[in-house]
């Protein structure tokens, strides 16, 4: 009798594990991972240079600022909001960084702290308009997208500041010893782990999903909806400024047009990663996979001499796929579940 009970418990545990495996295998995250493997394999076979360490160095350098901004953007979109001013915050940070250098601020830690405070302040402005005045985040951040970009031109005009010390610029893109990948990717990975833990393993993360699914219901359960959204905009601004610091040091140039259009790449990565534009659904694993996938695809196509306009069309198409794809996948899973439930 005891052995039968143990066998039954073992079979239930085994069937539960199999269900979890099937759920992961049929998830959008798995689709993205497979797509990434296919892109890498096809690129390595058909495009010269894709398999080289130099190629992956450029991929990681490109995806670092996108990943930095995509991490908080994921949380913002899960709550049903959006921030389109991130690239303009990046650009304004670059110009302020250049102006600080012109004013004689030569301590890089001081510059980074001041830039992060600037980004947090700009994010707080967005959060204040959205949560304090109840305005739609789409309208607010379209406005601040233009405002912050214009302020960047006020700070530096059309000039560029490019005489940074070599230890600043080379240090930001220095490779991990024995590899070609820049060390900054370690910091991005650490931040990704922190954001993932907050989102998937804490009450804060559960609150974000609750807000995205039904803000009113979340408010009745005691979640500070306005306060939570406000601090998410602050975090997004600070991370955008951190990306701006890296951007400036990578290209050794502070210009008002730095990062122009980068918000499209960030939003495309987040939505392609399976985060619902309506909020309440998504995770960071898919977003990170989408960031790497898009960066790999862009760099591979550039090696294949695909025109820049075509790359823009591909990014826009993937943005549409990112909205439609997860919904279609969810509908297919639901139909399969229903069929299994009615099958005798």
C-alpha cells in the first residue's frame, strides 16, 4: 500500500515536471531563444565575420545601452505605462556630461553621479505628470521626448565634445581579460539579475503585475499605484542616463543627437520579449533574449551590406510581430489546452 502511494506521488510529480517542461518549451521565451540560435547559425554559415570574436564584441557594445534602458522599461510597460523619452534623456545626459567636462569637472565618478541624478530628475518629471496630474504616459513622454532633446541642443548646440581622457574612453569599452567582450556586460548582467529578482521573486513584482492587470483592484488591495509608477519613471530616467554615460564614453563624443531613435529599439525589444503593451504580462528573460536577438540581427545584416533604411523597416516589422506574436501564441496554447481538456 505504501509503495503504491509512493508510486502515485512519484507519477504526479513526474507529470507536473513534464507539464512545466512543456509550458517552458511552448512559451514565447523559448521561441525567442530558438530564433536567436537560428539567426546565429544562419549568419555564421552565410555571412563572413559573424562567427568571429570581433563581431560579438560589436554586438555586445551595441546592446549594452539598449539593455540598460530595457530593464526598467519592462517594469514600466508591465504596469500599463510607457516612456518614449528615454533616448532624449540619454542625449541630454551626453550633452550635460560634455558641458561638465568643459567646466573642468574631471572626476569621472562625480560626473557619473551628477548624470544619474539628472536622469532621475528627468524621470521624476515624467512620473509627476503621469501620476500627479493623471495624464497618459504616451502623451507625456512624447512631449518630453521633444523637450529633453531640445534642451540637449540648448546645452551644447551643434558642437561635440570629444577630448575626454583616454582612460575614460578605453576603460568603458575595455574587454574582459582573455575575451573580446567588454567588461560592462558584467554590470548589465548583474543589473538584469537584480531587476529579475525584483520582478519575479518579490511582492513588489507581484504588485507590478497586479497594477498592469487592474490598477483599481490593485489600489483596493493596498498597493500604492501612483507611488509605484512614479518611482518606475525615476528608475527609467536614471538608467537612461547611465546608458548616456556609456554612449558618450564608447564613442568618445558628447552630442545633442546621441541616441536619436533609440527608443524604437528599446520598445521593440521589450515588446518582442513578450511584454504586453497593455500591461500585466511579460518577463525579463524574453526581453534579454530579444535584445540580443535584435542586436545580432542588426549587426549581421550590416555585415551583409543591407542598407540602413532596410534595417529600419525590419525593426518596425519586428515591432509589429512583437505585438501580434505573443497574442497568437497565447491563443494557440489556449486552444490546445481546451482540446486536451475535452479529449476523453
